[in-house]
C-alpha cells in the first residue's frame, strides 16, 4: 500500500537519461550510457515498490494503530500522498463530533472512514446508506443555513470527506459547488467510495471542482448565498505546531475581500475553526479581526453589525460575515437556534457580546494597539504579505510557560526556528573564522582584503537566500501549491543565475561598473516585487496554471540574470588575491545561505515579505560596497578574459548560492 510516487520515480529515471546523455556523449562511451539508462529505468520500475512507512506521530498511524482502522486506499500525486482508512466491521467506530451541541443525549453516527493527506489533516467520511447524518440538526454546521434564504446557492472551500456537502444538501441547497485542493479526494468520495455516499456526490445539483480556493473563486463569476469553509487547517494540526510556519492564503484579509465580493446582497461567509479557551482569544478571534479588516477595506463603517462569532462549546466556533448588515429577521432565527442548542454567543449583533471580543471589535487607535499588546496571543489580522495565520506567540514569550499544553504547543515551529538559527550562526562563525588559522600558516595575509571577501560572500549568501525563500513563500498564492512554488522558483532562479554567471565573463575588468549597475537593477526589481506583484496577481490569478508559470518565469528571469553576476566576479577577485581564498569564499557563501533560509522565514513572520526583500537589498549593498572599498577591485578595461583556475566559476555560482 505504501509506495513511492510512480510519477516521481519516472521523473527520476528521465533525469538519469538526461545525465547519461550529457556525461557520456562520446562515441566510445555510448555502451556505458546505454547501460546507465537501463539501470535508471529499472530503478524507476522497482522504486514504485519500495515501502514508505508512516511516522507513528502522524494521524494516519494513530488511526491504524490506536483506533484499529484498516488501510484501504493510498495514492501519490505531485501534491501529496492521499490515504483512506476505514472502520473495521467489528469495532464501534469514532462517534465524537466536534461542533455538536452539548445538550444532545444521543451518539452521533459513527465515522466510517478518514481521508488523510501526507498522513495528517484527516477528514471524516460517512456511510449515507445507514442514515442521512441526523446529528447535523444539532451541529454548528446548521447555523449558517438558519440565517440564509431558502434554497441557497452554496460554495464550499475544502470538500474533504464531504460532510459540508452533505450538510448543504440536507439543509435545502439548490446548488452546491465544492472546491477541493486534492483531485484524488474527489475521485475517492465520488467513485472509489461512491456507493457509501448513496449517490449524493453525483447528484446534478452537486458540482465538485479540483483546485485551490483563491484561484478557483477568482475565475468564478457566480454569486452565492453562502460560502462555507470548515476546518481546512484542522485543530489537531494547529496544536501540533504543524501550521505555524505554513503560509495560509485562505485566511488573509485579501482572501476575505475576495469571498465577500462573491456573495449575493444578503449572502454569508461562514468559517468554522477551533479554539480551546474562549477566555483567552486565539484563532477564532483572529479570524474575526481578519473579517473586520476586510470589511473596513470595503468601506463598511460599523463592522460589528456584519460579524457574528458563536461557539459550540465543543471545540469548534462559527464566524459568520456578511457584506451587508445582519437583518433583524436573520438574527431572530439564529438566536432561537442558538438558545435551543445551548451555544455560546461571543459576538452577535443586538446581543451583549463577550467583553474581550467586544473590545477587540470596537477599540481603535492607540487604545487598540495597547489592547492587542496585552493579550497573551498575537491576534493582528494577517495579509498576503505575511500570511502566517497560526503564528500566535511572540518570540520573547516562547519559553514563558512551563506547561506545554494544547495551546502552547503551537509555538513548536517557532522554537525549532530559533534553535536552528542559533545553531547555524554558531557553526557558521566557527567554520568561517576557523580557517583563518590555516590561511595564516600558508602565509595568506589576513587584512582588509580578507575582510572585504568575508563581507561580500556573506552578503551574497544571505541576500540571495532571503530573496529565494521569501519568493517561494510569496508565490505559493500565485502558483497554488507549495510544490509548484518550490519547483518553479528554484528552476527559474538557478537557470537564469547560470546564464548571468556565464555572461559575467564579459564584465571582467569592469567590476566596479558592473557591480554597481547590477545593484541598481536589483533595487528596481525588488521595488517591482513589492509594488507590482500584487497587481500582477490580481490581473492573472484566475488564468490556467501554465500561463501563471510562464508569467512567473518572466518575472524571475531578470532577477536571476542580475544575481548571477556577483558571485563569479567575486571569485575571480578572491583568486587574484590568493588562490586559497577561493574555497574559503565558497564556504562563507554556503554558511550564509543555510542560515539565511531560516532568517527569511523568521523575518517574514514578523514583518512580512516586503521587509525580507528590503533586508536583502541592504545586505547586498553592504557586501558590494565593502568589496569595492576593501579588496581594491579595479575598473580597468581588458580586451581579453583574465585566466582562472577556478572550475566552472560561472554556472557553479548559481548552485552555490542555492
């Protein structure tokens, strides 16, 4: 069941063919090339049969080992691995339903199966042949339909196992459109487990679409009575810290503006998320403040009349946002249902709100900043420039609690980052300063020129990785998936870095002019990414993926060409001072690159991607001007290239920086 991805294995084989063709193109070595190609093909065939056991901490392992569920389906894609585990016939199954009213005396219908992605973020599936999920009548999922018009048109972002779709059909939706990130999940609930769905997912009024929520809704010209987003993050993943470092572009103020623009006049945006303790506002409160920011951006004068926040008292909260204010009729129906189910009103127009949530909604100016600073968690609304929704802890308070309970463990990702940063800085200092002892024994002068080399290659490593990592994270929104962002950005920058390094040979003897010109181009490009990238995204976010990949290549090509100039020119100058400085310069660049990959994430989490790009520009400025001032780099015109003993000083520069 657990196998390597066949597409991945075949791509590995293709890479092997390419390497063999390039490395052994001579006629005398063709038999060896053919033999290697055949070996790669066999590796691809047998690679699909290599077992990949799941880590015991993953939800999938917990379902199998502790809940005694049976693995019944597994498939890989370029996005992630999808697994399904089903309840055994001889077990009672899991009846626990987060969001179910605490007043009910019966047990919910058992969960028949779980779908997991990469072994975690499990979503439940039900056997509709054994009932139509009557417990939904007493569930938090019903509340948005109570305030909606009859026969609503519903858009669901994050189909998962299909519970939201089932609820929409049960509560009378005339049409349901479900968007699911994973195409395999749609195939599972529609076909592989089709009979268990009792035909519901194949009804004419149910439309399931594979795609990322922001991209799909951008292409959608329809208006909806209800947009439902439920647990696309899962509470369990929140508490494990898995999402602290992840970009979540579904929960930014810009995303909320997009959702609100796709609602009918009295339509509702409904988001269900988890929160453990309502006396210490966290995820639900931040979601509320994101909605507030989006409404203010749309010109709404009194956001409190457009937002409700209701808790089921059973881990899940419902945030409902309306483009127009709640009507008295809608509020009346909702209040009756809330009273019947014993839910908790944290914020509801016309009713006395919880004091802390009311203050978060009403305070403005300095009083608001003071209030936010005093709260135990960071609740500032997130934007596309810093989309880290699940970063709740301030850095100085990470270790302030001795009890790492369910809430405090969300700091795990931040703690790992801090440990990595401290370790990498210490090791880098050791491996940069340590070789000076060896250089002195070889009679290499440790003077101002050596300092210039250190600063220059430190700057190249730090600056490049600050740009690369932040662009990967920022373009997740544009390309739709982290896998695509990683692949496209890495390919684009490395390819054009190599080209820039290759053509840098034309600039030998013109170092000063070349470096200053390249730095000026870098400033222009960073300004474009800061100011122009959002406009490009707004104009083309709904285009097909190949078009967006092409646009990304065009946007990153100039950056790669410019950045590719710096490294080989620096290597040539280091070699002209003393050949032993060349490996030292490579090592300095490598240490800085690894450290900067962590620093980029920390900076983006605190100040946004724009701040990371500004830091990169400042870093390059320090390195370039130190290099020119301290190493004595000349601006002499040379008719021919200077000889170099450095192997592949051009194209290798791109690989080193990455």
